[in-house]
């Protein structure tokens, strides 16, 4: 899989707008060298800027060894609940359907499913997935930070950690839930983003669309978008484009993406996504009968 990271689904060709569905969604297990402790993943996109996929755990399952990336990772839970342990600090967070969490670069993390049903989560990593020239910590033989053990690197003070700003507005975009560089300085903590910590903004005046940002920092921006269905006409977002690679993943209802410069139309449904290259302008349209709910991801700039 390491050979595919950074070049999916385009290979060595130029990036172009497309729908990612069907055979373009690539299944893989991780780790590949130990299938007995693997989880199942589905890769949607992996460029030089961002990697997006879904990973799944059935009830009772976890993966081992703990994961670590050279980029920041964010989760958005699609189904069930995910418990994530930092085996170095001992921090454990549980996130449920509709919630999100930021894992700063080089923070170890191990996922468990202690819930009754399947767990499926989107994972978004930017810019790079695999650390280079890096020897991972050896957690074998029960050396992880757990009940009645001593953490390898304990958090010294809660006040050492960057914290959420109350009453955030669109001016906090770029530093949500915390400043990216501050989060990566350490101590490396997980930042859980439940419903009431999402940063909501309205896009557009005549055609308003609700955006709820989960994460917005120097490497990526991730927000839920809600576009109502129309009435007497189709409902379209106002135009937008991003200084980076963008992916719109459909959560509920059908989505149309229209690129006015080339008059290209794409259609995607739940579980499918549309890739939009840098600086390409687009409208998102809802031609359906229910509210479109999707996840918009842009990296590195919004
Ligand atoms: Fe990970």
C-alpha cells in the first residue's frame, strides 16, 4: 500500500475532477504484514496533499500495533463508536456517529470498537501518511499506557495543552479546534469535536448553505455541509474553489457538482465522493427531495 499512497486514483497522471466510486474505492488491510491484527480500509483519495478513506472495525475488534503518521489525522464517525487510545500518554477518547477527532502528527493512536455494532469512520490525513526514516516505539509485551501502568510520556498539566476558543466564528477558521502548529508541539493530545464544538458558518446570502467545521488548520479543512432541497427550483450553493485538493464525500441524499468553467456535471450518492482539483470553481446542487448532507475536505488551503 505504501506505493499507492500519494497517487490514488490518478497514478502518474495529472489530477482531474472525477467521481470516486465503485472500483476506484480501493480496499486494503492494515497492517499488511500481520493479517491477524489487521483492519479493513477503503481508500478514496491519496495525493501529495491529502489521503482520505474509510476504516472499519467490527464489535470487539482493535488493530495493533498502534498507528502513527507524519501528517495530522482527523476522524468523522459514519457508524457506531470508536475508542482511541494514545499508548504513550494513556489518553483515551470515545467518539460516536457524527462526531470527530483530531490526532496531531506523530501522536500514536490505537482504535478499538467497544460498541455493539459495526464501526465505520472516515479518516483524513494531511499531508503525508507514512513517517520516513522513523523507528516506531516498541509497545510489544504490554508496554502501552493503560490501567495501573505508568505512561511513557504523561501529560504534565492540562494547561500545557492548547484549548478550544469559546464563541468561535469564521475568524477562527485556520486554527480550529486549535492551532495546528501548537497541537503538534506536544504534549501530543487528541482533540475530540462533538456536535457542540463544531464551528458553524453560513456560505452564501441568496443561496445559503450551512457549513459546520470539524477541523480547519494549516494542513486541512474539513466541514459538514447541509444544502436543503429546493422547492420551485433546484437548490445550488454559491460558487467556491479551493487552493488545494478538494473532496466532497456524500453522507445523505444525492449530490450534483457542476463546474461552470467547463460545464461539467458530476453526480454522487451516499458513500461516493467527487474530487475537485485546485482552483477549479464549482457549485454543489441538490436536485433531490431531502437535505443534502456531505463532508467537504480541502487541503492545504480553503
Ligand atoms: Fe491513523
